[in-house]
């Protein structure tokens, strides 16, 4: 009977609105509504054994009921009958709402269910509950692990099950809020997870959303991870001109080479640079934004567990950050960039005493004929490295903007913030 409710409600709406190509009499509308009300009243008696889908269908059918009439077309006794039916509809809607909510209280709602879940680390399963609700959790592990139950809003540990392979328990909720079932597997293993709840009093089921946020050591459910701190070496981009070979030959004040010393603080492991080369000396709005952009990119991916150092396939954290912040290239703007780790070699190059080919520069991180780019240079314990630039073009000058960051490994902490809507 309940499965037919949605089919029955459609003509009710039609007749109640009085629409259609043929006018329907008040008597016909009365008879049709009466039959629908009687059907819904009979179905009400079976709500205690109905499924959740049937309850929702029945509730929707009752909610869409609407009846009114035009007394101008009716006799007094007909008016009384119509008025009685109108009240009967109101009573049905009231009683059905109460009975549907009472019927829903006997259901267990599934919050999380996975009979074949691979756990590679600590995992938490949130669920929003109201006062008087009952939380049921059934966790099975291949190997001993620890299961904890938290009130996330109060930041309280409610129960701990240490070194168990099976946990099956329940909790009567004393306060409304978000509750967590946390599993610490100890090592990678499969688990079966079944988390359900039953309502004490009916309330809407809320969805819980999570967000990773920074925190301090010792904060509630704080998790440590390896991270980096990136700091700008220069307050402003270093800007200079590399004159053409022709101009530097005949003008003593013009030089086709330049050297920039990069001071590396203690603990820093890498130097990250952003090099813009242009045939125009005009600044761009992006100049000077390299530190902010790199730190913004880092905040977006800091919780993804990427490695601190680049792998052989260049899939590490630094490669990802630099890929996100590459400068625009000008086809006709290029120069040579050399990396010197020796102060003497850098000075000899800067003073024009020797060419780069005669000096010990870092071949792995130097680039000949480079266009605008960014990159990473390992510090390797150095306190200073020297970036040297040379314009080999005979007729045209180049304009250089160089921004440099140093990256220092640090320990960061984050936790999960939960909210329910």
C-alpha cells in the first residue's frame, strides 16, 4: 500500500489546483481527496514495520496533500462534508508526521561502512550525534591496533581500546556534537569498519566536513610532519643590466657579467630562485611576488605528504612548488647562469680575470643560454653561493630580475577541524 502512495498523490495535486483542460466539479474533487485520505490513513497503521524508503515516500505523499473547496457550488450539507474533510486532512498531516518520526527512531543509520578497508596510518571517522543518540561501532583488525573514541567538539577522549583485533561497543551520547572513532593500526593492514547510530529523538542527519589546519605541538590530535620554512634572501628582487658584448667592449661602465652573492642561513638545505630575463627594463607586477606565491603554493599542498627533496623523477615538493610559479619567457631574452661555490672563483669571474670555462663552477646547476626560469640549488653545507650571469649576445642588452629563497627543514603540526551541516 505504501509503495502506491506516490502514484496516488499526483491526481490530488491536479484536482486541488483545479487545473486541466476540463473543469472538475467540487463533488469529484471531494470524492477523490476522500479516497486518498482513506488510503493514507490505512497505510499509517503499517508504519511501524515500513522500511526507511517507504517512510520517506509516505511522508512525502502526506506533505503534498492539500484540500480546499468553493462553497458557492455546494449545498449546506455538502459544505459541512467538505469542511469535515478539510479538517481530516489537517489531522492526518499532524498525526502522520508524529508517527513517521517515531518510526524512524527504531532505525540504525550507517555513518561509515567498509568491510575491506586498507589502513596505512591513523584514520578517524566522524559522525554528528544529538543528546540521547546511541553510537554503535564494530571494528575488526587483522593485527592488534588501538581504537579511540573522542568528542571532537569538547576535545575529550571518551574510550580507549589498546592493542585489540576486535572492538564492538556502543555509547549513549550525553551531549550533542561531533564524535570520532579513531583507528591507530600500528602498521599497514586491512580492517572492517561499521559505524552506526540510532536517534534518541528524531533530528535531521547532518553531514560532517573536515579541514586540515595548522596547530601546535600538544594540541588535540596534533600530527607532526616534515615541512619547510621558506624565507626571502633579498628584501626586493635584485635587478641589473647585462650589456651587450659590443657595448661592454667600448664602454668601461657597461658590463656583460654580474655576480649575486646568496647568504645561506644555518640549517637551510636548498636555494630556490626565480630568474626573469627581458629585453626591456620595464618592471612587471609579478616582480617581488615570488616568496608570497611559493608560500601560498606550499600551504595548499603541505598536508599531502610529499617528500621534502626531489626524487630522481623530479616529483618532489620543490619541483611541485616551482612548477606552480614559473615566470613567463621571452623568446629573444637569454643569458648564461653559473653557480660558483668558491668566493675566489666568483671574484675572478666578476673582475674579468678569467672566463667561466676556466673556473670551477657547479656544472649540475649552471645553465648556458637559459631563458626566464626558476630552479633549486642544494646548499650542501655552504654558507654562501654565488650566482653569476653572462650576456654573450653581441648587439643586445638583457635585463635581469632575480629572486631567491632559502628552504629550511622544520617540523610542522596539523590537526583536523570538523564541522557539521
